[in-house]
C-alpha cells in the first residue's frame, strides 16, 4: 500500500497574475471593511443633527433636526420660539410641511398643541403662550424603517394672524 500524496505543491502550473489579483482583492475588501468599521465607530453612519435659526417680528425661531438619519433610528426634531419680554399674544402658532412627517413613525408631540389642523400642505399647531420668553416643542419619532435613500424637505414657520413672521428650511436625508 502506497502513502497518499499530502504535498501542498500544486500539481498544475500556477498563474501568478491570478494570484496577485486575488491578493489585491482580499486586501481591498479588508481595507473597505476596516473603513466601514471605523466610520461606524466614529459615528459617521448614525444620526447627524443641525440647527437652523431665523428672526422676525421680535421672535427667534430655531429648529433642531436630523440632517442625516437611517431607517428605524430615533430622529430628533424640535422647535424653540423665543420672544424677549414674553409673548405678546395668548397663542403661538407653528406650521410645518406635512409631507416631512410622512418619513417618521410618531410617538408624540410635547407639549400637546391646543389645536392642530392641516391645510393640505402644512400641519398647523396652536400652543398656549408660555409664561416666560421661550416655547419649546419636541417631536418624538423614529425614521420609518422602510424609507431609504430619500430626502425629507420642510419649511417650519411661526405664524402671526395666519402670516409667516419667521420661517426656516431644513432637509433630512434618510440612508439605509
């Protein structure tokens, strides 16, 4: 009985070009995976937020929102309205592009508005004027898991007598 050949020496000629391409393919894949993991560790693949502000008619309007989010993640959106010396009216009215909120699973709005109506293009909320100089409204939501590679565009306005006295534009990109 003869011993089986356990040699690792190839029995056929080796194509060095093919071996080099395979080695570079493995190196490229490894480098890509390391870059992806590093981006995740540095937070580049999660939610990125921004603020946009404007002033008008004695008010300061600031919207804090997600510039970039991913499907299924908690996604911030909040509005702060300031009026030095207190609010001159009993109500504060905010309007935001209705289609913007189609990208989110809503858990709630805090505080609850005293009134809410849609004119088709916008959601219009009415809040009782706070006792101080600042009204803060936050939207508790997560981005819709099925939405990917989409851009949600919105304009948030502060209305006085149904006229926008301050408005900001903001976009949220939803990535996979």
